[in-house]
């Protein structure tokens, strides 16, 4: 996991890969949160439309 070192030319974790793992996990969590929020909003709008009929 040295994409961070290759991309920025620095090794903030001394080459252990911990920083890259943290950034990757944070990015994945952000993507999951965005997708979940969009699906929840869509589901809520769909549910509200059904209850009004």
C-alpha cells in the first residue's frame, strides 16, 4: 500500500501502510454513507407518496 507515497512523495507512517489503510477506510465509509443517505431519502419520499393516496 504505497499509493500515498507514490502520489505525494512522502511517507507519513514510515512505510507501514497504516495511513493508506486509514484513508481508504475513511473514503469507503464516506461512499457507503452517501449511498445509504440517497437510498433512505428515496425510500422516504416513496413511502410518503403511498401514504397520501
